[in-house]
C-alpha cells in the first residue's frame, strides 16, 4: 500500500508526531529549569510567553493527532483508520497487530486491520478520556479562543503527554511496517537538545533535560 491514501496520511502523521515530541521536550525543560532560568538575564516576560506557547502547542498537536472529523480529511489516527480498506491479516501481521494491541489492553485476536485498530484506539481513548477532554477544552478556550473562564492549570501531567506520544508513535510504526510495507521514519529530538544548549549558554549551569529515573513515571523513550 505504498503511495496509497493511508501511506500519505501516515507520512503526514509522523510529521505531527515529530512536532509533538519537540513541544513535550520544550515544555518539560522549561518546567525542570524554571527556577534557574529566572536567575539569568532572560526576560521573565519572554520566558512566560515561551512557556504559554509550549502549553498551547501541546494541546493543539495532541488534538491534531487524536481527533476525528466527519467534515475534514484529517491526517490524524482516526483519519488513517478510516482510510483503510478491508484487510484480512496474515499470520505475520497478526503477530505485529497483537503485540500493539496487548500493549494497550486489547486481548482479542486480530483478524482484520481496520476493525482491530479502531477497537484499540477506542479503548485507549476511553481510558484517557478525561485527559483528552481537558486538552480539547484547553485548546478550544485558550489555544483557539480567549475564554475568561479558561484555566491553563487544567492540563494533564507530563507523564500523560508521554503516553499520548507513545501511542501515536507505536500506531504510526505499525501502519508503516504492516500496512504500507515501509520502514518507519525515526522521530528526531532536535528542539529539546537545542534549547538545552541555548539556556546553558545563557548561564544555566547543568540544565536538566529530563526527570530523574525515579520521577519518570509513565514516560517512554522513542
């Protein structure tokens, strides 16, 4: 299914995933080094702007990756699932799909690609419904509009952001390998390391890139 509608959408999806990776890293680095950053000559107004922009970008991009639409042809996970024709899975593909499904709580045997992915995605979104709704509300009230009742403190935790990223990355990889028959592209981490070098040059000593191992609950490296 190389160069198919699904393949083209999946290529666009990984671009969104790569940007989501950058937004998560920037948001985390600002939070981990916030106290040290405020002791430098960096403008507090600029730092506040940068942190707010990272928050809004996170909400917008997670919504881009996970939302469905009956009006628009989205490059989201639901958009890719809906683009799939009926595909009865071979034995090898069944193993790959089963590994993905079990990682996210599906125990039934995969038979057909579209229905299995739809069920796995539905279960994942059901388990994380509250966080997704909070992100959509944040996106709608702050990212896209200016609501006087909006609360930027209502965002999910960084660990949950990593879980959303992990699911999206795993989904992209499965579709690439098992449906489009092409090796998945690597998702680079460029903005985070670059930002770390910048704040180090501005005077932050030994800036933190990630949580200590004991505090990295729910996060995954991709």
